[in-house]
C-alpha cells in the first residue's frame, strides 16, 4: 500500500487523509519533512530545542492538510506558508518576555547578607557626615536619581 501512496499526487493524499487514512498523512509528512527541517534550521531560539521547532512545523503541515482547498495555490506553496507562519508564531512566543523560563533569569542577589547569616555581634554604624557621603557615593550607580544634597 505504501508504494501505491508514493505514486499519488498531494491533492489525492490530502483527500485520503481527510477521510481518516493515516498512511496518507504519514506519506505527506514524509514528503514535507525535509522542507520543515530546512525551515527550522533558520531559527535560533535560546532555550528552545531544534526538534521543538520541527514539531511546530509538523503542526503547520497538519493545518495545511486540513485547510487546503486547491483554489488559490498549489499545495507545496500553501504548506510552505503554513509551516513558516506556525514556526514564526512559535518563535515569537518563545522570545516574548512572558514565556522566558525562570532558569534563564539570574537569581536576585541581596545587597547584604540575610539577617540569619549575620555575625552575632552587631557592627557599629556611624552617622557622621563623612559616612553619609561615602554611602551616597557607593549608592550612586544603583540610584542614579539620588540627590547630591544630604
């Protein structure tokens, strides 16, 4: 049966796939997988594996099989556009700030050590004008809008 499917046109395979023929879907995926892999190689997304983009491309191909009507373009062109738009949507989602994995964000580092890790003897703090000036100079990069007036 597989040999018979290789001789069919894309349009005939699409009609067969819409009727529930899994072998026709497999044949279409086999035909268009090299194109999907070439398209996915153009993207570099930090934190996203290349196979994830290939899977997004396969979803685009399945959408193309479902939506193709044959009136406007040939199936390879339509599949190319569907695969590309699905991959672009996945890339946009992966690069958005909302979906950045927490592992990529550097951990917050407090300025001072935590209260439970401080030495048992408290440090003596000076409230002299010179200590205030030195604190102000050290904190200027952190608080750029800090007034120079004490």
